[in-house]
């Protein structure tokens, strides 16, 4: 029983972490071009989405 | 066309300097000021399709000094550029993209519209409800598995802690819609949804406080989760359709060039044009307002305006309607009307007046909700009163009444329609058909009479070369080289017919109304009218195909060396499509603004019996309304400005991607591929979808017939509720997925379709950028 007291918060925390991560990725525009992302992986020279992405938001 | 190689249009682009994409003022007006001295511009790049395309465009733009950031979006086929307008002209951006071998188009200014915001809110609501549903289900399963008293209460409290904020956030979509409907004294599907979700939540909190055995937190939140999936997908579908429509080339002119009294020129907005103003219009531009030609001789393509296929010669004194495309020489035009009184604006007025048949249409889901919602509420009330009076236990009666509401919550019913529409839209999208709205699919399913326009709908809307009836292959290649320097539709057709992409190397100039003339070391080449090329005598020896409408000649130092026949050919598969429609039991008619002779010839060729020619836009509307008065549901397929009112008057409408802007916005469906089989394909899918929706309703009804007596008898536990609701939702979704299969029009793979569609884009009457 005492195990539950620790496990429930941990489970909820991990779930919430996933939710926050999803909302963050949504906001930072990672789902805006799913097709492009699939092709960009073939590109060697590509940098990160870059700080300039912020400006375009 | 090989991957990313510059296409034929690269040559044609030489002839067109004055497109909106090359005009700095237009580009700047479309850009968004970011406030820190930089601007952001979104351009359409319709041909990008691979990693190499992305790289060439991004590196090309990134190499410019003025560009701060450029990113291609492959899903929407657009590139977003952030640039500093002080460091260079924006036309450099479009020129750079074009040089890398891609077509580029100007899109409307970026407007963050309401719907885009709503979609992102829906996705967030979906994420929150998904998280909550997962966690609450975790606790519920533990309770069902037999957690004992203290643990059960703890689990219920934790569930409540998650469910209350989650429902408060994710449920807003439904609560708002329900309140809106109630305020207007109506019931929609969202009313029973909102009631079930809220009541189950409130009851569960009370039960938790009492330490009772059963709570319905999981039902409340999974219900929301399922419904939000449907709603989000529905929005995504519409967003995708809107994006696809926006990506089609804009045709209406955005600005006009005013010629002032002292001969200087100035770009002005279309809305600022006053009657009497003198406007300069170059080859390849559309006439912005109705007016009269003052100087210059040229040819004009009126196919989108009146439906007439053959280009007209225009000279000083000719009257032009707005939307007419000037083909060869530059002209000056004296405006006779303001923009809002021009032909285009009059068509929009006619369109609004013709709206009748649609405003009266009520969506099938709304019709179902109007029967369903009161029935459900009545059943819950009966359960409440019945149990209350019989047992005298009003607490129990409340719980049972709420259980009835939960179990009858139209989860399956609310998914029944959108799921089918989403699957159908996805299927059509793959076939190059854009569906703007689910209601259109319902109306399409009811259509019984198909009315076609001729020019640009049954035909390609642009001439193509049917044969070379005089001269040899060397002459053909020379004709192609000359033709690629001109924007005239005949030249474009010839440029494609001759294959290759090299252009004439010497000096050339266009002779308005005659053709194009090129000079090299040996002599003078002329490509144009028969008389201009002295072809009369040669023509008597070389008979041409009777089907052809026009011809183009090539002469060398005054001697004819080649001749080509051109015709506005029917779209590929036009005949197959019409035959399929007739075989499927549809009535087929042809209404055209073109001469009756030309119309009847095409009708005979395609096997259409009901034919009308020389119809004005108002005639078309009247004809459709007469059909509707006889009880027919009419599908109108058309492309021109003159078709727009008819497209709106019909019960449902389709337009090709090459249609005029106003026609595209009036149409419910837009087919982007060249083949006319899009029409029977869509009709067949719409009928299937209609059947799918009805089956889904039947499934939901069967589910209710089983579940409602159980709920009213008081046998429903949270476990049964969860199982029943999930099963019915999944069943409805699976049934909708059936639409992914079958329909030979959409599954048939045509190896040539790719090549023919890219050809069609080039031979399109619009100026290729």
C-alpha cells in the first residue's frame, strides 16, 4: 500500500511530462511540416530548426 | 520531367516579365511586417516534392544578402522567407526561386484566421483529454479489478482531481456550441453531449464524496476524448482543403498600371480605378475593369469570361470585360466602370442572388440531432420519474437518469458523419480532388443531374496541337524554338508539341495580331497566321483535319515551311466520364456561352444529348433553377467567371483547378488533375459516403436499442458504460474506413497520369510564372 503513495504521483508526473512535451513540440512548430521532416532527414547539411524559427512564430 | 530539372516553363517565362510575382509593390503589399525592420513573405512553390528541392530553394534564398531566414514547408508546398526590404527588392526572391528551376506563386497575405486558431485549440484540448483519459482509466481499471474501500476512495479522489480541470479545459468546444444552440432555441448534437459530460462529472464528484462504489469519471473523459478526435480530424480536413485551394495560382489582377496625362506610369490598387482612367496592360495580364481599348492591337482570351474558346483580335475601340486575358501585344485601356461595377463584380452579385438552394439545405447530422436529442432527454426524464415514484429513492432515480444520459450520449452518432467525411475527403485528396466541406459531400450524394460547361471544363480550355500537316521535323523544331518566346496560347501549345526547351537565339519581336518574327544570320522566320506566312497556296496542297479549329504557320524568308492544326481538345477521359455518368443513371447536360455550332460538335463527339449554346450567365442560372423546380438535384461543373453564378445556384458544384478565382471560390469541389473522371469518381464516392453515414446511424440506433433498456432498468455499471461507448465508437469508425476501398475511378493506377498532368499545367491558359 505504501508503495502506491509513491507510485501514483510518479505515474502522474511522468504522464504530465509527456503532455507538456507534446504541447511544447506543438507550439515550437514541429508538426507544421510532417512531410518535409521526413525528407529533411536525408539532408546532411541541415542545421537545427534554428533560433530564427522563433522569430517567424 | 526529371526531378527538379527546370521545366519547359523556364523558356516561356522569358516572355512574361509583368506578373504579380515580378512586381515589387505587389510583393511588398503581400508581405507581413515583423516590426524589427524585416518582412515575412509566404510564397507558393507548387512543384517541390523532395529533399533536393527543399535544399535548392533554401540555399538559393539563404545565399541572398537580404534574406535572414528561409524555410520550405513540404506539406503545404510553400516557402516562408524573412527578409530585409532595405537590402534588396523582393522580386529578387521570386527570381531566385525561379532560377533554381521551381515555379513560384504569390499567395494572399498571411492572415491568422479564426479557424487556424480553433484547430490548434482543438489539438491542445485533445492532448489534455487524452492524457486525462489514460490516467483516469488506469485508476478505474484498478477499481474494477477490486480495489478495496480506502484505496477505491483514494483512486476516486485522484480521478476527480484530474477529471475536473481536464473536462473544464477540453470540454469548452462542446459547451460553447451547446449554449449557442440553446440560446437560439434549438437542439444540436452538442447539447446531449455537454449534458452527459457535465452531469456525469458532477454526479461522480458527489458519489466520491459519499464514498460510493461507482463513479463515472472515466466515461466523462473518454467521451470527450473520442469526440475531440472526430472534431479535430474534421477541422484538419477543412484546413487541408483550404490550404490546397489557396495554393492555386491567383488569377485576378491585384494592381493596375495607370498611365497619367504626362505619360508617366504609376501602380494603383484595383479599387482606386475610376472611369476614364487610362490603364496600361501588357501581354499575359488580365483586364482589371470593363473598358475600351484606346491604343494597341492584340489578341484576347475570353474563355473564362464568355466561354468562347477561340482567341479574339482586339483593336482600338474594342470593348473588354474584366477578366479577359490579353495575349500578345500591350494595349492601353480606358476604364468604363469602377471595379465594383465591372463584369466580375456583377457576376458576384448574381452569385449571391442565386444562393437559394443551399441556404435551405440542412445537414443530415442536424436533422438526426433534432429527433435524437429530445428523445434522449425524454427517456432520461421518464427513468428519473419512474424510478423516483416507484422506489421512492430519489437519489437512485437521479443516478439512473444520469446513467441513461451517459449511455445514450451520441458518441457514435456524433462520430457517424465526420468519420465518413474525413475518410472520403482523404480519399478524394489523394486523387487530386479537394473537398471544401462535408456538407458538400452530402449534397453531392443527392445529385441526379450533371450540368457541364464547355470551354475549360469539358475541354482543356487551352488549344493543343492536333497535328503537323505540312513541313518536316526540322521545321517543327524551329517552330518550337520561336513559340517558346511567346505567351500566346497557340505558341505555348506548339512549344510543348515540339518537345525540348531551347529557344530561338536571334533577335525576335512579336507582331500583335499576326505572330512572332525572328531574325538570324540567314534570314527571317515568321510564326503566325496563314496569310502573314503566305501559306494560302501551300494550304491547298496539304489538307488539314476537319476537327481542328485553328492553324499556325511557319515561314522562312516568305516561304511557308510548316503548318500546324490546333484545337481546344476535350479533356482526356471526357468521353469515358460522360459515358460512366449516363450508365450510372445521371442526366447529363451541356450549357455553354460559346457558339451553338461549336457546342453541338463537341456534344456529339462526347455523346451528350441536352445541349444549349450561347447562354448568358443569367440564362445558365435560370436553366438550373428550372431543373430544380422540376425536383432535380443539380451538380454543376464549370470553370469560368460566367459560370460562377450557376455554380452557386446548383445544389452542388465542381470546378477544375484552372478555373477563374471566383469560380473556384463558388465551387464545392475542385479537381486538380486533368482528367474529367474526377466527376464520376466524386459522385460515386459521395453516394457510398451517404450510404456509410446511414449505416452508421443504423449502428448507433441498434446500439441504443440494446443499451437504453439496460440503463433504464438500472443495470449499467461504469464498466459496462465504458465498454459500450468505446465499442460503438470503434464500430462506427471501422465502418467509415470501408470507403478507403473500392471505387475503381480512384484506385485505377494510370501510368501516364503524372506526365499528362504536368503537361496540362504548362499548356494552361494562365501565364506560367
